[in-house]
C-alpha cells in the first residue's frame, strides 16, 4: 500500500496527532508562570551577559572603565556651569553641588537603562534568531548592567558628598530601597520599550529627545519645591511634577544622602508612590513583553 501524502490528511487530524505525541508549535509562547521559571533558570546567563557587556563597554577607550564615573561627572560639571552659574539656580538650593551631582548620577541610571532597553532586541537579532531562550533575558540583563555600573559609580558620588561636608549616617541606608525600587521601575520600562522598538525601530531614535524632556521636568538640576512655591500652577501640573517617577527616586536618594534635603521637600506618601510606580512598571512591562514573545526576531 502506498503511503498517504501529508497534504491529503486534514489539518485537524495532523494537529491531533502532534498533540498526542507531545509536539507543539516551534517558538510558541509559554504560559506566564512557565515563562518566569524559564527566565529564572537563565539567571546565570543574564548575570554573565550583563557583566560581559559592562566590561566591554569602554574596552576601546584609553581610560577604560573610568568613563563610567567620568561621564556623569562631566555632565554634572556642564549643568553646574549652565544652571548653577549662568542661571544662578544654586542660590535657591542649599548644598547645590551634592544636590546636582546626586541628581545627575541617579537620573543617568534611569536614562541609560531605558536607552539600552530600546535596543535589547533589535541590537541582538543574531542571538535572538540563533538560540532559543526567554527573550526577556536581554532587557533584564541590560538593566542589570546599568545597575552594576551605578554601583561602580556610587563610590565617586560618596567621595564628592564627603568632600562637600556630608557625613554618613543611618539615613544613608534609605538609599538602598530607593535604588531597588528605581531598578524595578527601570527594568519594567525597558521591557515595554524593548517590545515597542522591536516592532518599530524608530522608537530608539526618538527616545533621546523624550529622555531629555523628561530630565528637564525631573528636577535634576533645579529644585521642584522652589519652582512650585514661586508659581501659581494648575493642580495637575503640580501633581505631575511632584509624582514624576524619576523625580521621586532622585529626591528619595537626596533625602537619604544630603543632610539639608529634608522630608519637607518630599511629596506626601512618597514611598508608597515610588513603590507603586515600580510595581506597575515592572509587572506591566513584563506582561507586555511576554505577550509578544513568539514574534521577536521574525520578519
């Protein structure tokens, strides 16, 4: 008897046959709990990938890893000259240099994490198409790389704070949960943008302009409290400035590290707001990314 051609068998029968023998669609999206388990099983790859990217980032520069510290310091010097000297905002802020440098370092953590996230898939298409692994590993690894870079840079920040008269105290420990919440927020936004940029590469070109606008509205180099006190702004504008997530994380770290930055300069329920932003961004970003898992690297 001659074998029956495969195209002569109804598709429903072929599907039932495949399911009966444990076969499934190649690249099919796993359930969310299974996806989390797969991601956790790749934790060593995520850590190694992040560390390797961090090590290679400035490998071609003569000063090497010193650029991890010098880049935010040079940015802080430029902002000090423009905003502190030319625009004279320093007269409205006590301990302006610690205030500014802390803002620049913490903002850089968020900005770099988001920029890296926009290129997490599109910048690693060879890896995505060659190997099967949870694609969320890439934006998570790049967010971890930025966290590692921040930890490396915090030594310079602490040295500057000590040089300008700040003294370590119990409040400095509050920087740890503030930065942890910020890291969760950054990772969630990176996951969201990784999916968007994988489908629309122009997102990566637009993000520097979005981030620059966001930075100017986050009180990196000026005091939000002083501006709000000096102007009669609509209520929604005041709320948007006060509860801007980037501003919340910056001000929480300032509150932890700078003696003159007191609780009176923080908005009400600041920790709840910071935790809410982190939770919504991370969970929402993760689920949003997972829903398109089977589409990455195609086309």
